[in-house]
C-alpha cells in the first residue's frame, strides 16, 4: 500500500540513538515512543500516525498478541496522542497508532518486523475506534 506523505516526520527523541522513556500501558509490556508522521491525507481526512516500539509483540517465547496489545493502542491514543494534537496544529480527523517490535522506516515492508495498527477518530470524549 502506498502512502502520500504531505507533511514531515517529527522525531521527539533528543539525540540519535537515545532511547525514549518507556510508557506504562495496560498490558504491562514495554512500549516507547518512536515518532509521528504528520500531514498524511487519508480517506478520513488529515491523519496523524503515532508510532511506538513494543519489542514483546515479536518475543519468540511469549509474544504479546494483538488481542492483548489492542487495549494498549486505545490507551496510547487517549493518553499520549490526544493530548499532543493541540501542540501539532491543524484539525486531525484520524489518529493511527502503530506498534512495531523494532524501528522501521515509514511505509517499508519487512517480513522480519512485526507491526500492529489501529485507527481512531479523535472525539471530545476520547478516541473512537475506526476499523481499517
């Protein structure tokens, strides 16, 4: 699937190679902020992608399944993404939260990288799930 990137990538880590602070999520798995892809126009309008690293989704012994990670993604939408929308700028119609087990270039396909995605509509009361 191709994406037209109209904005720019914002990296919120202070220096290259610096690990972001872990974010506590409902499942207890380790999750860290990776980056934001801003300015993409999707079917729902302006879309913001908040990308996170969650190494345990590909753990060879005890992987965190999508069913366990889905509440984490809703939590990240409501507690991480929504509060930052006012800082970012124009009205956002859709938030996509992604988890990957390791950093990967936006839009790249790599069968070695496990990735989970969910889409949400920002509302006054929180994030409303929008299935792909």
